[in-house]
C-alpha cells in the first residue's frame, strides 16, 4: 500500500498515519518528523530548518526531496509507505512522480482529509500544549493554513486528474475517519 495523506495542518494526518501504519504494516514517512529529529540533534540542516519552520515557512524543495528519495530506498518501504506532509507543492508532487517512476513504484491512493480552519487552529494549539511543539503557535498555524490553501490544496486537483484522490471528512471522531479511509482505499 502506497499512500499520500493530504490535508491542512491539524486535520489529523499524523494520527491517521499512525493507525494506518499498524493496520497495513508499512512505515509513515513524515518529513516533519524527519526535520524535527534533525533539529533535536542540532545538525546543520536541523538548525536551518528550525529557523524556517519557526517562521511558519516551508523548508526548500531540494532538502525535502532529497530526504524523501533516500527514505523511499530504505528496506522497510519495500512493501509500501504512507507519505504524511509530502508533497506540499505541485513542484514536489512532480519531483515525487519522477522519483517513483525511477524506482518503479506507483501510488495506490491520495487521501484528502478535509477540515474546518477554525477548528484546526484550536486542535493545533492543543497539540502544541501536549507535545511542546514551538512551531504550533496560533500565528504560525494561521500562516501555515494560508500556505496550505495557496501551495498544497492545488495538489488535490493534481492527483484527482490521475484518479488517485479519495476524500474523507477529517472532522469526524478518529475511529470514524479511520473507517472512512479504509473504506475509501478498499473501493
């Protein structure tokens, strides 16, 4: 199973990815987690990424594309993967298409998780309190929502043209969202 989870910040992509990892036995590839690990280790990339993320901006495509390509080559990705937080732009999607084509891999589905922006701000503020994520302030999340609308939302149409999009209401309780995703994948 090779999936992409799309949706605005706080829509529950990370939560659902963890559940789907267990259900399908495939890894979650979260560029956010990879970058946060580099930040915690204070690598040069991590330090640069932290400055960018703290402003609410996106890390450069070259850095992210390289991280993803290397990760897709890992042995645990052979049976499949869940991309969470990548791609974020049409350029990244085109780069991913090229990576997958070069590796002889095809996507099975792109799950679009829809959610109300005002509810998302509240969710992300709560997440910041629970997980001590400084990149989740109200100002930064609103900026990230604006960036999502401008840069990432167009991916839905990009993948819809490829016949891959399955839309799920991310505002439902977690178990209902999971059931909707599994049902959409099965169709």
